């Protein structure tokens, strides 16, 4: 038997591979990834900018408040210096002269401090210094100036009453106080009596006056000079 010619057909083999993404799909994915990163960068940048702006604003606010405090402190120092200078000028003047008496008014400083500032201002005097305090809510600014002359925050009648109670004599030329040099019993007593601050009212005039307290020992009369500050 004759062999028949065999014809073998080649069947192409099947390859089981995953379908590959097209170039367009890859580009889209890359763009999305790049856009996502860009949005993250943008958000972070915006956040950083907001935080930086807040810090700058806080810094500017604090700087403005600091400058305002410095300006207020300068004005307060000027007022304190002016009051102390008025007291010292009387202290340096000869007793019995027109310069030994001074009327001080806070109206002279209305240009430095506004009317609303006076409601927040406290002025006080002791035997050693003048003090001004500006109180605004919980914020306080202080100023003080020492005095060059012996000062008493008393009126003449208050001084005479104090001396009469302590020494039996009021220290006038008619009733001099019996004391031995260097009269430390008198000066020490007045130093303690004048240590407490005396509040001065802004709307009232201040009287500054130089007076003499007379002391006597063995028939010899001496004078102790003081500056009285009162209203």
C-alpha cells in the first residue's frame, strides 16, 4: 500500500501572557502620579506659608506692643522726672522766698498723656522718691525718681500734729523741739513716718513747700529744713 503523503499543519502555539498596558495608559498613570505629588507639594507649601505668616504677624504685633510700651514708658519717665524736679527745685531754694513754694498741676502734661491715660495712672510720693505707675488691665509700667532733699508727704498741720504727739512740741519757732545734735531722734522719726507712699490725685493741684522744723538745745535754736508735698 502506498503511503499517503501526510500534510502536517503547523498550529501556532498559544502564549499565555498578561496583556500589556498601552503607552497612553502608562503616560496617564505617570501624569496622575506626578499631579498627586504636585498637589501634596502645593498643600505643604501653603501650610508652611500660613504658619510662617502667622509667626510674622505675631512677631509684628509683639513688636508694635513693645514700641508702644517704650513710648509710654518714656512719657511716664518724663512725668516722674518733672514732678521730682519740681520738688528738688523747691528744696534748693532759700526758705522764705517765693521759690520755696510751688503749685504743680498735672494739666501741664496733658500733651504727653491722653485724658484716658490719667484714669490708669497712679502717682505717689514718699520721703525718698516719686513713683508713677501706669496700669492697663494686667499690664503695668513703672517709673520712679529719687529725691535729693528731705521730703515729707504731709501738710503743715499734719506735720505739726505728728511732732506734737511724738515730742510734745510741734517744731514751730514758738514751740521748738528739745533735741540733742545731730537731732537723730527727730530726723529718724520723720524718716519712718514718711516711708509709706502717699497717693496724689491727678485732678488736684499739688502744693510743694519748704518748711523749717525748729529744734533747741541749751537755749540754742536750730532749723531742720524739709520739703512738704501735699494736696
